[in-house]
C-alpha cells in the first residue's frame, strides 16, 4: 500500500464482524483526517485514493445502518436467537 492510512481502510474493508466494523471505519476516517492535517498538500493520486476510500467507507456505514434498521428496536436476543 503506497499510503500509510490505507492499512486502516483495508482493516475496515476486510472486517467480517459487524460489531467491530464501526470502530474500524472510525479508525480509517481518523487516519485520513490526520494525514490531511499533517500535510494538506497531496498529489492527485493520493487525493483520488482518499476520495474513493471515503466513498467506500460511506458504503460500509450505509450497510451498517441498513442492518440496524432491519431489526425492530424492541426485539430481544437470547443466545443468538430472537425471542
């Protein structure tokens, strides 16, 4: 990976545990924000990579939101089963 922040995106993209995914997404977004804060002058290739990564993270967040909205808020989970 050419950019250090990309490892955090890769961790988020490969995360299969949806309970851990929001934290991975937050870490990836924070790494990008830190990169931009450290040196706002970036080349066009990194600028494009950041844009694509932020879009992909947006898709992951939408998927998490969709999964949460599929379940009624009143359901109870017992041992992996819905009661």
